[in-house]
């Protein structure tokens, strides 16, 4: 997911910034979502870190929803 996709999905850069405790313009400056923010974004917006940064986080079989 790109930072722009995240911002659009949750309702704006200021929403992301408030959830992370950063300046409201910070998310707009990201080229990629910083991995150290992924756990907080996951908790605040219920977006799995594997979706935020699939290049860094892999879904394990234990995390898969039951079929």
C-alpha cells in the first residue's frame, strides 16, 4: 500500500498523523510507509501490516482467517 492509498482509505493525512502522534504533514512526505509505524497503523485502522508493507511483512499460516 502506498502512503497515498493509506491516507485516502482512512480519511486524510491528519487522521493518520493524529493516530501516530506526528505532524499532520508527515504522512504526505513518505515515499513508503515506515515499518516502525505499521503496528500502530494496524491497531488504529485495522489494516494488517502485511497489507501496508507486503515487501517486509508476510502473512503466516497462523494469521490466516479460518476457511
